[in-house]
C-alpha cells in the first residue's frame, strides 16, 4: 500500500523576509526604470533628498521630479494595490469557497467602472478636480456593493452560490452599461482613456492617493488576519464552521463588507487590474499551505512585488507609450497559473 506524504511547506519567516527584501529592491528598480531611466546612484540621492528635505541643484531638478513626484508615488501605489488585491483574493476565495473567485467576482469593479467612465467620457463630478475619478469610481463601486448585497441576501443570509451568481450577473450588466458609454463617446481620445482605465493603469498616481489606499488596505488586512482561523473554518463549509463555533452567515457578511471596501478603494485609484487576486493566493498556498494565518502573512508581499514589476513592464515594453497593467498581468499570469495547476499535491478547501 502506497503511503501518502504531506507536501513540504516553505518556512514562513525566511519566506516573508525574502519577499520583503525583494519588494524593497523592486520599489527601487521601479523608480529607476522607465522611458527616461535614472542611474541608481541618482535614484538613491534623490530619494534621500526627498526623505530628508534636502536641496536639489537646478541641473538635477528634472531627475528629482521624475524620481520623487512621478515614479515613487506610482510604485508605492502599485505595491499597495497589489497587496490589496492579493489579500482580498484570499478572503473572497474563502468566503465563496470557490477556487476561481477573485476580487472582481462580486461585481464591485464593474460597478466602479461605470462611475469612472462617467467622469472620463461625460465630465461628471468635474467640480472635484483631480479627485473626480477616484470619488466617482469609489461611490459607484459602493453602490454596486449595496445592490449585490441586497439582491443576494436571503432569510438564511449570504450563501456562496447566491453571492457568486448575483455578483457575476450584475457585473455583466455594469459592463454592458460601460460599453454603451464607451461607444457613445464623442471623442476618440476619451474612449481610449476609458479603455486604459478598464484594463488598469497607475499613470495618474499621486502622493495624495497613497495614504488613503494604504490605510484601507492595511485596515482590511489586519481585520482579515485576526479572523484567519475563522476563515479556515469557513473555507471547509458552513456545517463545519458552525460546528466549530463560527457563525458562517455573519462572518460571510462581515468579510463581504471588508473585501468590498478594499476592492472599491484600490479599483478607484488603479482601475480594474485583473488576475492578481486570482493567481497570487493559489501560488502562496502552494508555498505555505492552506492555513489562512500563513497565507495572509505572505500574499500581500507577493501581490505587491508582482504588481510593481507588472507596472515596470507596462512602462518599458512600448516606451514611451504604456500598456495597461491588466494586459501584462494576464500575459504573465495565465501560463504561470496553468503550469502551477498541473502540479500535483495542490488542493483548495480540501478539494
């Protein structure tokens, strides 16, 4: 009789430390690389000047602006968005017990796209200035969340199947509305900007966007990390969760609100960047196991590294033009995901 063996898992502390160091290096590379490359000594010098309030000579003013005002907020926001999408991907897959779920299965990103396109194509909320796009996208994403919750809710609470079906159905409706808006746009450049946002872009990143996005992602991660053991029970099924003292309906409702808030925030500042929330949780589980305490400790770092480098590639591949980040994550992610799925020894929620 063949003896079953438990697949080995990578020790968590060195993996987390290694990913943290890789993220730091990735951020520095993201600042230095681009259509106008900046030498590494200059990157470090300008970063030091920005952090300490040092002076910059007139000759270095252009390079300093590129490093401190354009690229650093961009790579910082990219790391935050990647961490947020990966974290939410872990939670959503546990919440609906579906290995193919990602942050966008709830229909929130499609709802946010309606608000974003209202700004890009119709000039809505013009009085808010640079905040118009983010505010409109977040508001419409929040409205989509309320609608999904209202339709999916039943007397017995939020069931995984109803939540997935409702989110998917409403997402198609939001996407249809967005398509009508794009095709009805009077200006071709506006339609191109709308499509760029729909596929994800960090081109409009500013320092003002980073604190709110980082705070929301951090708060969501802390809450989910504190409920990691409950997520373990929920991923095994409602009956098992209830037997372990975890009320599945209430926990699913709470996770839905947290993931919706994080998803709406990151989508509002970066557009709909796909595949990160689907692929990263599975890759991390293969490395550290299915325990959500371990997965949530590593997934944000892995998501941040992935998105920082996806943004670098999107800037370099067709420089000086840019590709949408969602295109890069899909081109890289699809073959990697398929190869990983063909490896033995992997299961999701016991399956």
